[in-house]
């Protein structure tokens, strides 16, 4: 088996920039998923904040083998580059018919870095049904400048994603994405393993860029989400264009002239 | 002597507030519903995060037609200078209420 990381292409990277998340369905093998249910039930020993990934987990440990899955390793490298730091990790357990839904939130504290981002890996070792209360997330919410649970008043937004997925699914989310664990209304305990990563290199062209000029890249970046207000939806495109400029180093990239138009301040006098 | 109807044995109606928060596409109350939250003072339902896929009404006006009463609308505030292109909270938030009659009062602290 070829264990080389499988990098994201530009279309998938653009999807991440627009949605604030990237979903890899059933990429983790069944034997690792089965092992995970035992490992996660016993917790995973914590690592100090900011531990280099290479030193965070023993090579034969469960987290190390999860992160070696080629699609997982490739997505992580595409998003934050080589040698990231492990910010922290956590096992989330939703007991059967127990607990409340989390309020909608972004993790940590408000984080408005325009040219860098952390990612969080969310791994689901078992099939997640709607009843099991999979993670709720709001596509395209990651660039909104809000602080943690200040968004808790929002219960439902059109186009929200109530995760339903096959076993072995991994989702990478941008640090700003609004999300929350839903109430588990099933008879099955639900597990999720989360690891937050901090980049240590500039996040520029770290993915497979051979399709950088594919028209689907622009289409992904220009997507509209149903919960966007009419006017603010335009600002979302503006901010996405700026992020894509940072990630590609292309200072002229734009979507429908949104950035270019309002940056135009000619200084030349008439002849 | 005539009986005072106010001192009759029939219990006074017990009223509780239900709150519906709608997030609309523009500042107009008749624009499209994009988000919604509910709080039920009767205790009959327990709305929570992520419990629905479809909005209860198509527009804010549709909620009025169904008996909800508007009690607060978000102000229209100009962007803070230098932050005109920032995105943050949903802008067009409308609070509505409905008063419901309930039969029996439970102590919210004990549930009894």
C-alpha cells in the first residue's frame, strides 16, 4: 500500500476557503475505527500546548496512525503545511439520550488573523446518524468576527450542516467555523476525537496546485450559502477573495470585482 | 348582596410568553427568514440548537399573520469606521412574542 500523503487539489482547497470545512468520508480503515472506540473510551493522554506534531504522539500510538492515513496526512499538510504544532486534543463523548446541545460557537477566542489559520481535525470512528446528534456546523461562517459562544442565540440557520456520515470520516474545520455538538437522541454513545493544529510555516500554495486555474476553483470560492443576508453575502465574497490572495500570493485575484472596485483610488492627474 | 365576579372561585388564567427570534435577509420585516430560534415559557417544548432544517415561516410578515407580535427589531447601525467590510453577527434580528394560556403552573426550580 502506498502511504504517501494525498494532497488536496486547488478545487478542494477553494472549497475549504469558502465553506470553512473539508469533509473526507470513510477514509479511515475499519480496523482503526474499531480500535478507536476502545481507545477513545479510555481517553487519550494530553500533550502540552504547542507540542510539535513529530513529538506529540508515539509512532505506534492511535493518534499517530490516524494522522498517517494518506488522505488525512495530505489534507493536513495542504492546510497548515509540514511540521505543525498540536495545540491540544480532546475526546468528545455524547451519551445516549443525555446531555444538551452545545450552543453554537467557535472554539478558543475570537481570532481574526487575515493570513493564517488553525485547523481542527474531527474524527468520527462510527457511523453517525441524524438521531445521534452529529456536529452541527454552519458553512461559510468562519470569517465572521464573533467570540466563542456569543452566537449561542442562533439555534438554526438555513443550510446548516447537521453531520451524518459513515464510519471513519474526518472533517477539517477552520478555527473560526461556527459549530456545536447536537443532542444525542439515540441509544448509542457517540465519540468524536478532535485535534487542533497550529501552522509553523506561511500557509501559501501548500497543496497540489496543478489545477490552480481550473474554473471550478473560482466557482467554489463564489458559492453562496442560504443563511447569508443579501448584503453581507457580498462582503463574504470580498473577504474570501482576500484570503485566497493570501493563500496563493496572487495580489490581483478577485471575485466579480468586489475587492478591485472599492480599492480603486487613481492618483494620476489628467494630462 | 351581589357576588363580586372578581372574587369568584374560578382561577385567574395563567399566561406565559413564547418567544420567536427571526433573522431576515434584509432589514425589511417582509424579507426572507434565514435563521430562527424559539424559547417556550409554557415549558411544553424544549427548542434547542440544530433542531430543525426548515424555517417556521417564509418571511417575518408571515409570522405576524400567524399571530406573533413584534416586540423588538435590530437597529440599523452604520459600520464602525475602518471595519466596513467586516462580517460578524447576523444583522437583521427580530424578536416576536406570543402569549399562551396554560392550565397548571409548575415551579421551574423543582419541576413540581
